[in-house]
C-alpha cells in the first residue's frame, strides 16, 4: 500500500470545510496515521545513516519552558522516603504536552467530522481508539532529516526572529531542502529548526513570564499548499523546535495547519524538540540525515506525550 500512496489532490474532499482526508489510506480502522510509514525496512535503512554512534538528546527538561506556556501550571516534583533505605517520587500538575512533546491523534478534531478516521465521539481517559499508546507500542524509529530553516534565512540575509510570527511557506521548505541538497523520502521523520529554543533561552526570567501569556514565533503557514507538500512528501512524522509547528499567532484567513493535517491526514506532530546541538553538529559535519528514535509515553488513551526523542549520528 505504501508504494501506492495517493497524491494529495486525489484524496477525498469534505466539501463543507474544503479539506481533503486520508481516512481510508491505511485502512478504515487505522490507529497509527503516518506512523504506518515507519516500516521494518525503513528502520533498517535508517541504521545505515549512523556513522559515529554518538547520541544527542532532543528533549527539553520536563520543567522547561518555565513558566509553562498556554496557561498550564508548573510541574510539581516531590522526592520522598518510603523507608530508611529507599526513595520514591511523584509528580503533580504533569501536562504531557507542556515540554518537548507529540500531539497524538486525539488532540484535534475536524469540527463535526471528528478525529482521524472520522471518529465523532469524544474520547475519554483510558485505553481506546487513537490513544497515544498505539504509537508507544509501535515506536518511532527511522531516518531523521533536519531542515535548517533558521540557517536558510540567515543565508538569505533575512534572519528569522525566533520569537516573532513569520509564516514559512511550502516554497520555503522546498528551497531549504534544495539548498541543503537533501531529498525527502517516504517515511522520513522531518525535523524543522526555526531557532526557537535558542531564542527562548536567551530571554531573562521576566521576559519569559511575559512571553508565556502571549507566545509568538515563526512556523509553517496553515495553507492547503503546505498540507499538500507535506502529504506528497509522505513523511512519517513532522517534528519542530517551536511550540506549535505552525506560526503563532496564526492567520485565520489561511486556516489551521493542525486541523488540515492531524485529524484529516493522520500526521504525527512533534513540538518544542531541542534541535540546537543537533543543528550545530550536522552543520559541522556537512550532513543533514541521522537516525531518529522516540518512544511516547505508554499512557492508555493519552492525547499527547513527552517526546522522549534522541538522534544517533
């Protein structure tokens, strides 16, 4: 089936919202979406990208950003004794999507047409349809490809401000890939470096306090052209270093990329992954591919998960 994936414009159209869906591409009761493209053959092929055997963590600490964005409360972590020789710990106010994270297929719905696959009932906690545990059982291992968006615009003499909104178009992605001499292949885990982590960490604490109430940053535009490109590239996952994949605040006239590609196309979306060191290492090595690995939290019925992501060079 994966060799016969339809082009975006061949997908069925939901006329009422003017958007296309891929609900039958991987089977009517599919639970994985684009993660289906991480086949055993592609995992084996990704291993061949490893040259040094060096690992790079791609996940922020669970306590970063601090303060948390979008009104979330700070994580409370308590360490305590259970007897004279043993410690245990527990957490409160733990939001699985507060730091480096994956948006699961329960995260966004397409209005009255439902979640991925057309599921219209509201999911509840516990195991079930489209829970994040499906991705945990499968794992996310494959060829990672980093597109250095920040580096591309720096080279044009138009550096991105990582804390100000700027839409990145489908043509920008194509130009970045061409400039890096990278070909996106079916099943790749596409990683986008906007420089947000570096920009955020450069702020002082009062600045972060103000920013948490109204975060803004560059990101992908929410257009159909962007959805078309990402689908036709047939990537298995899209991981970004900014907090929302798409530009924030977005443009209502263009629409929401989340709604176009998560519930309708089954995309796996990663946010706030830390590509700062990885970008430096790949720039120095003159290469842009690596082995990507992640295992989401095995939380039955989970909406999202910490990223738990790593690169192997």
